[in-house]
């Protein structure tokens, strides 16, 4: 089966499940894992600006898309000519069924189950002893954070953080003053590439707060990625708990 993936984390999952470059024939420019394999796969645009003509030329048997990451109208256009599987992953249960379904589609059910078990095991063990209120920023100019109906929020909760913006939905725009109640401000490495200089900017407002860069992929990449984040979550929790002591 020849497949085009329009979702970076799903592209990674396909290779993790054992598919090859002969099967994954198209990807977006943001599909960067696994590096040594995706470099051999044709790029069909970005997640929000798919090159439909390129996809037609590849003539895949299946296209994998996502409700949040791809543009509805573009996906619907592809549906006129191709079989399209559209995922919607908002929590760990959704992720479980995503991997389960991918396992069925590609006859990789055993591998999918192993990844699911590993993910549950990691999230069951990676727990902060005492809840810490955090603000998780995904964008700058304007600052944007995450509400309670996002995958990032669910991962924060799973490992024991309290989202300072849990009463809001999706990705609200906020002001610097809105971060006052957060004990820790997390600056995600993606989609906006926060750097150390951005920590300094916020320190001017909140000199006594812990402000840290976090791995955006660990919190937002569903599929198999969380199965690779055991050490990262442990180190992050240890760093946070050292602050709280």
C-alpha cells in the first residue's frame, strides 16, 4: 500500500510501525522524523498548504490527514479522488485508537500495541509529587497558550501539571499580565521556536518565576512519539521538583 502522510507525528509513527520509504511515498516538509528515512520521501507541501497536484501525481492508495493540522477544504478536495483517513487526537485514549487503527490498516497490530503499552507505562510513572500550575506558551506576538481541549493540555495533566488556562478552549491569545498566577512558564520549542532570549524578555516582567524552554514534540506529537520521551519527562519532573523543594 502506497501512502501519503500529511501529519508529521503520523509520518513518524508509520516508520516506527515498520513501514518503509517504498510504502510512505509522500510527506509534508514538517515531517522530520525519522530523519534518515523521511529524506527519501517526496515532499507535498506543508500541513496547511498541501500541493494537491503533487499528491495526484504520486497517486497514493491512502492519504492520512488530521482534523486540526490540515485544512478542511484541502482534505475534502483530496477525498474526491482518494481514500483519506482523517484522525482527531485530543487525548491519550484518542491516541490509543489512532495507533490501533494504523496497526489494523497496515497489518502492524502487534507493534502498535507495544507502543500503546509503552506510552501508558511512561505516563503512569511520570508523575509530579505535587501539582504545579504552569502556563504553556506555543506562540509569540501575540503570546498564545493552550486550553483544556488540546492534546498538550492532556499531556500536562497526565504528568501532574495544572494548566493555568484550563478554563479556556483551544489556543487563546493572552497578555504578559495573564501569566501572573502560573508558578512556572513553559516556552515550547515549537511551533514558535522559543529561545533563551525569550526567557530574558519574560524575566523582565517576572524575575522570580521559573521560565523554561520545553520540548514541544514531547507534549504535542501524538502517535508513537511519547514512547520515546520517558527520560525527557523524568528529567523535566526532577527539575521542577527541585524548584519546589
